[in-house]
C-alpha cells in the first residue's frame, strides 16, 4: 500500500492529521494489488478457454452446430454456444474463484488488522473489492465476445463450407453478453460476502461449486418442470439463452436490486465484525 501514499499529512496547523482515504484511493490500491496475480490472469484465460473449446467442437461438426436455425444465422449461433458454456459452467466458477482470490489477498497473514487501521471507513474496502470483481467479470465477458469475433474469422479456414455473413450483428452479440454478465451480479454479491466473511478459501470455493452444480441441475430439470432457474441466483444468466426468450429486462432490474441489497447487508456485516 506504500504506493497509495496513505500517510500523507496536511500542512500548516493541520500537520500530523492524516487525510481521509476516499473510495477512489482504496479502489486504486486494490487495482494495484491485482498486478501479476492469478486473479487478473483469469480474466483472459477463462473466456479464451471457452472460445477455443467451441472452435474445436464447431470445426468438427459445423453444420449441425452452427446451422441449426438455417444459413445466415451462424454468428448468433456461435455467440449462443459460447455464452451457453460461459453462463452454465465457466462464469459461476470464474466468479467463485475471483471473489475468493481477491478476498484472499488480505486474508493471507491476517492483513486485515493493518488494512483496517488505515484512516478510511470500513465500507470503502468492501465496496472497492466488490467493484474490482464486477469489473473483472465485465472484462472477461468482453474478452469472450472478442474471441467469438476471432473464431468467426478462423472457422471458415478450418471448414471452407462454413460461411459467416456480414455485417456482423455486433449490437445483438454485445447486448446478450451484457445481459449474461448483468444477471450474474446477484450471485457475485453473494459470493463476495461469503469470501470476505470466512477466511478459509475452501468455504468460498465450496459454496460456489455446490451452487454451480445446483444451477446446472435446475437448468436441466427446467425442461420438464420449468421456471426453476429464474429463482436461483447462479442460474439467472441462463435465462438469456432460454427458448422461448424470458423477460430479461424485468429480471435484470429485480436481480440487480436484490444484488444491491445483498451487497449492503454484506457491507454492514463487514463493518460490524471484529477482526481477530
């Protein structure tokens, strides 16, 4: 935290009084912590892994996978396949890992005592870490969509019969990606609270893995019983890819409001908790 110049002092008659640490300064310090960490590397690794998997599978069976809705829809079908794997499997694991790693930076060697002794409100640390994870989730989804564009350029070289038309439906692609990332916000706030509430890395990852398995089972069972994913935070992102389409706008507003309430509750718990 030395680079954040936390011990700056006011001149003149206020000499010896530390300047209050703003949320921006805490956020800047959190961003500096991310340098050369596995958490930052995962922003690129996770979405690229999904894109490479879909490229490999689609190159083996381009017609059955990318032309299910007829010729001319290859771009949106490619987007759908990538977002399907991303929302169902990789995104829940990504959120679990990122929240645990970001919290673990200060859980290690009990850095909280030194951190919370700084002249800053406790809530700024909680909110700054949450904003960092939200930013990484948004960035990784953007990397995924850029990877889809690259895949659309590569696949015709692997399968000459496959053709991706122009113009590319960029607006529709990035709208779906933004919706998937937005619906993950509620699960992210829950994972963030769990990661900061319990020091053990296994607790945070265990909760995330169990939730991911539960969401997968709910998505599979919804084909017969319907409706379950819309009530489970870790499965909300799948609603974007449901057929027929769900009421995504209303779900975004509701889940976003609940996510903010969860973040407020977690922040309140964090501010009241005694650090040992």
